[in-house]
C-alpha cells in the first residue's frame, strides 16, 4: 500500500496493491485498479468503517461446494482477513454490506474466462452463504476498472480504463500477483464460517 497525503481529493489516499487489503474508519479514500482480480469493498454504516480487498481465487472451483473446495478456501481466507480487520476496528459481520468489482477476462478464451467466471461464482456463493448483502456489483467483461472507495460512507466509484498505458505498472503488479497465487501450493485447513 502507498499512502499519499497530498492529492486532488483533499484527503489521504491509500493505493491498495493486488493481494492487499485495508480496513479503516479514517476519513480517507482507498483506491486500486482491477483487471482479472476481484475488488471487494465492505462497509459498516453503524460504525462508519470500511475495507477494501484486492485478491483472486486462484483457479477453477470444483463441484465440492464452497466449504470443501481447495481453491475456494483461498478466497475464503482472503475474505476472512478483510472482515477480521474490520472486526478489530469494532465492526460486526451482521452490519457489513458489500460492493463488488473486477474479475475481467483478457487474452484467449478458455482458461482465463474459466478463472474469471469462478471468481464471480465464488463471490456470489460466499456472500449468499455468509448472508452479507451485496449493494452493487460490476463484475466480468473485458475491461479494467479504476476503483475509489470512501470507507466511512461506503460510497464507491468505478471508471472503466480504455487507455491502459498510464496504468501499465499496476497491471504488471497484478500479473505478478496472479502468477504467484496460481502457483501457490499453500493449503488451508478446515474452514469454519462464523454466524
């Protein structure tokens, strides 16, 4: 994460990189650029806190279901880290609302589309299972998105990126993160979702 105090928004700006998450109650702006990864913005209006996670579910989910699937467990771990950061700030799972972005597909059809589709499937299954309402989503397609999120209000903005040259460094970081996540042999233990 990079933090900037001086910018055109007039409040602190935290740039979240692929594989990172940030939760805060500060009057600031969280931002990222999503290509194939998913970006989850969570907001607890009662406590005026929010969080943004930028991650990928690294592979194609099987038919075992959300809890039993090894690929899905990595997505669950990413979500639980983000929610855990919000709980540390005083938030509660029952008050959280979500906004979802990303999971675009690039390049040849086939494996890239399957991973993109399974990231979308993971998000839908996870939020349905956890009973966390999704206020809005902008998922899939073949376009990168620049996302701005105000954690205290839960307001988010998305801009489609047509000229990717000015964001090429960010796209390189996302490709490196995805390659590392796809090649990870890390295994997660038993998943327990809390009520």
